[in-house]
C-alpha cells in the first residue's frame, strides 16, 4: 500500500489550498478508515499540522516547500568567508556572516 498511500498524501499536499486540502484529506481518511484504521487516525491527527502553510499566500508557499532559499543563503555565507580568508577572532567572523541572515530576513519581510 506504500505507493498508493504516498500518492494519496501527495494529492493532499498538492491541493490548491484554502479548504480544498480538507476535502482531499476527508476523502482519503474515509478511504482508509476500514482497511487501515491506524493510518486514517494518523492522517486525521497529523496531516492538518503539516498543512499550516496553506495559511500563507500562494507566492510564499514555494519558500516553505523548497530549500532553495536556504541553499542560496549558505552559498552566500561560504562566499563571504572565502573572500575574507582568515578571521583573526570570532567577532570579526560573526559580523559579515551574521549580517547576511538579518538582511535576508528584512528583504523577505519587506516583500
């Protein structure tokens, strides 16, 4: 049943948002209620917690679903530390590296 269950859960996560995910969730919970009651109970309890991203705007969901933004931030940190070379002490390292997440957060919040 693994492939079938995985496909069904993928359908829930790929729904367009709003209340549509609840329709898909209820459909699959009923589907598995008799054949796999523990799975149906698990789906009812935990999948809604995973879908809190539907509260966000559609344009912001891609930031939550992918790791592209985090990977890009890590690349910038690596680049900054490579350019500077050696750091004589910890405060001099934290200044350029610590500024990047703060600037990124400000940019993301400003839109």
